[in-house]
């Protein structure tokens, strides 16, 4: 809508001929030949021409200036008619040159709107307000919406009145238009970006204690009315974050320090998190106002908390995990007020059986059920975690109840008295618990857990379904156990093992009929170590397989040597670990040893533990069948001490039982031991199994056994375990032993 200035606008400049006329008039006025009156009239005429010329020059210079400024300028007269429009205004309004056309905004195609999008009527525009009130109006930001082109641009408008017509209205109104479309767009985009990122802005006037907040900042704080001073902002926060922010502002004012804090507040009765940032310049006028941003980080904090909980939680049971309980324990031990505490290490007994028989899914259900039982017992009296597998850890305070740890241990054991039901089958699962009590049980988290673990294993070795407190003596045992375990790994390779042999005799005649091979270990660093100390350890570490293979070959070698020298031993007995059965190649190794040393299968007896029968894995049945095919004799060692699984005796090819010395040592005086011995003797007789009594130490015991039909026995009454050469010297001719 470009248009040139209206026809009634002031002239664009003076006439070039005015200069020549002025020169002629001035020359004539100075001519002495003329009368005084003539010279006066000519001088007045020259002044008039000179004034007109100066006014035109002023207007020309005004036009030159306004045509080169970066603002649109429109001049209206006292009636509101446009008398001048500069080229920037024509460009800004895209107005074509049309004579006497209204300018700008008078046409129906152009609409002025405020920043909220509401239409502004013509009488409310700054030019109309300045004309009506004879005072400046604006600046005001207005949007110009072209209905035909459907375009929107933004201008900042200021109107200034000039002169006075004498009736209260100005002679002219000058309106200045500044294009702010780019700034408005950037501001809108920035505000939108702030809203999307939940970032608001703020400014604090330190001298007046006035707080200015952007719309997004007000939304984040959620207060109505919004805080207008520092105290109002602080009231949005919870303690101690309120105190932290106050200290940060004090440092900003006094030292010029900026800050960045994450603070928790209350918004409509619900907690929220915000990150507030501040930048402060050097002390001076600019530091009187501190500015910064506020960002809503509630979602990030919630996500962080979710991840933190997941990182601390065992996914199967919902309990704390290993890392979380270790951190909690370390934190309490570091606090003098909380360090009076105990750690309970809980391990499920025979969980592996359920897991192997029914599968891992059923095992997981059992673990969840066990965790729920322990959780119900502990309640709010401690922190409970699952370490992994079937192991749980409980941390409890003893500050208000010194007996809490022992009481909880007993209650946990009681909670396992009822069987577990998995897949419509019931399983009796018990627990073994080790306790470490600070400071005797340790003053560091990892050490306390290790000590509680050691106490738990001690409890398990003593019979399971019980608890054991860690003591310095147990610590010494643990240290010894670690030393033994370390040295045991190389015992076979270093040639540190030796076999001793104990005679097995006919109780009635005293004749030696067989020998049991007993392993002995003599370590250069630890000295002589009895089997009771290292065999169980070898079972746990797996070293028992290598040891068992060595014992098997060495016993067969010795029997072959003795029989070659004419000794009338019928067989040699060797203890076999259940782990050797699990390897799957035990029958192959037995066959190789028998063949290498020229022995038949009936010359070898393998003594098994009852655990092997209860495990009842497929490898066990296959190994039994292969050994039976070789003619090897199979017997159950220490029968009656463990599971006494009679069903397996009936089903598997067992040849004999060994009556445990625990029962033999009490006969004939102890009625309970007499009853057990007679029961085992009856079982062996009913199943047509051979029976050998262990630990025969007195003639009375021998007589008791002979009277009840027991034919074979071994014990100190005849001889302890002896080195091979000593055994040969004493029993080489098979003379009766009395």
C-alpha cells in the first residue's frame, strides 16, 4: 500500500529562482539613488524572500533526516489527516501510492491487535490517543494483521504531539513505528523453548528487594499470587533448602558469587524439584540486579530416584541388593550413634535340591516365599537384602535392644519350620545363620559380612538349621581354613599326600581280611593335617576329585604290591566323594586302576556317603550300574548319621553298610546306642547286606557285636591307621589279631 505524501503535505523544497530574486532585492535596497521609503520597502521584501527560503531549507533538511532513519514516521495534522509519510513507513506498511488514501490501518484489510491477539480499535491507537490527549502515547507493541495476505507483523508504536492550535489540540502528531517482528518472533520462540524445557527466568533487584519472574517461572513455582520479593521465593521451598538458597543469595550480594542449586519445594501441597541458576558480575551498578533461570527438574529427579531404587533393589524379591546393603552397613558403621549393630547372614539349607529337581522357575518361587517369611519376621527391626542365590543378609541395630540379633535369628529359624509348597509338592527347607556383632565381628562393612558368612558356614558344618555367632576363635579357624585351602590346591602335585591303612578284621577270629585306605596330608608350611580338617574343604572347593583319583590309584597300587608279596588281603576299601560321581568318568578311572595293577573288581570296595544317595542325580545311577558291572563292592559309610534313605538302599546295588562309630562307642552300656545298633543290624540283615562296625575299641563292644551277628569290624582294638610298611610288618601273614 505504498503511496507518496498527500497533496496537502508541506512542500518538498524552495524555488531555485528565489536566490536570484533575493540578490536583486538586496542590491536595490542598498542603492543610494533610491528614496529612504523605497529602500525600506525593498529591504522588507528581501527579508520576506530570505525567510521563505530559510523555512524551505529547514523542511528540506528535515525530510533528508527522516528519510534516512530506520523508523517509519507518519505526520498527522490537528484533524488527524496524514500530511507526511517517510519511505521507511511506506516500506513497513507495504502501501502503494494512492492519492488521499487513508494511512495506515484505515482500510478493511488491515487490523491492529495487541500482544494477546485482541483487536485494537482505531481510537485506541497511539496516534489517536496523542491527538485526543495532547500528550505522548506509547510505546505500545501492536500486531498488524493483513486479512487478505494472512500475514502478521509486529511494530512498536510511539506518538508525540507538536505545537498548539489554541483549543487544546496539537497542530501535528508525529508517530514513530519500529519493526519488532524479529524480536517478537525470537521472544516467542524463546518463551516457547523455555516452556518446553520448563525453564523460567527471574531477576532480583537487590536494592528494592523486588523479584521479577517470567510466566514460566511463575508456573514452576505454582504460587498465586507469585512471589514478589526474596522472602516470597524462599517460602516456596522446604527446609533445609530454604536456608541453602538464602546463603547462596547472601554470597551473591556480598562476594559477587554466582550459584547453581537443586532445591525441593512445595507446589499446591505436592513436592517438586527445581534447579535455580544465578550469574553475578563484578561489584558495581550492574550487580544491583541479579538474574538467572529456574528449571523444573521434578521429572528428572523422579527418574533418577527410580533408577536409584532399581540399582538398589533385587529384582526377584524386591529386597535390597548386595551393593545397597553394603553401602547402608558402611554408613551406619561410620556413625558413632548407629555403629552398635549386628549382621545376620542367612543361607537356605538344601535349596539346591529343589532347584535341581523342579527347575529354576520353581526355585525362584521358593526364594520369594523364603524372602517373604524373613521379611515378615524382621518387620521394621532391620534392613533385609538378598545377596544372590539363596543367601540373605540382615542388618539390625542393637542400641535399644542388645538381644535383638539373637532373637531375630531364632524367629527366622522358627519361620522355616513349616514346609514350603512348590508345584503342589512340599519341601522342608531350613536355614543356617551366621552372626557378626560389632565391634568383635568387625568394624568395616565388608569384614562384617565376611565374618557373618564364616559363622554361617560354621553353623552349617555343625548340622544346619541353626545359628552361630562369629568369635575371635572362629576368626582363627577361618584364617586357618584359608591357609589350608590355599595349600590344598597343590597337595597332589607336590607329592604331599600319603595313605595309611587300617585293618578290617573278622570279629570272631581276629583275622585281617581287608584294609581301609586313609589319606594323610603333611604340608611343609602347615605340618600334618588330619582328614577331618581338609576333606570337607576339598569337597567345597572341588579339590576332592583330584585327591580321590590319587587315593584310588595309590590304594590299588599298594594292594597289588602286597598281593604280589603273598599277603592274603581280600580287598582294599577306598572312600569316594559324591563329587567324583558327578564327573561322570569314575567307572572309567576305576577300571583303569584295576587293570593297571592287576586287580579284579571284587578286590576293591568303594565307601560312599549317604549324601550321594539323596542327591540321586542321573550320573549316580549310571555310575552305580557301571561299577556293578566291574564287580566292585559298594558300601555306605557311617550309616545312620545322615539321611538314612532306606528307599535308596532297596533300589540301588549296595553291598554293605558301615555301622557308625558314634553308635558303637556307646554299647553295651547306653540303651539308645544299643537300640540304634540293633536297628541298623536288623536293616542289613533284612536287605541281605554286609555289615562292618567302625570304632571298635573294647572287648565288650566286640562281644556285643559278635553276639548280634556282626562279622566284620575295625577300630583301635585292632590297630589305628598305619603306614604301608608298618601295616605289612604287622599283618603280612594274616595272623589273628587279639
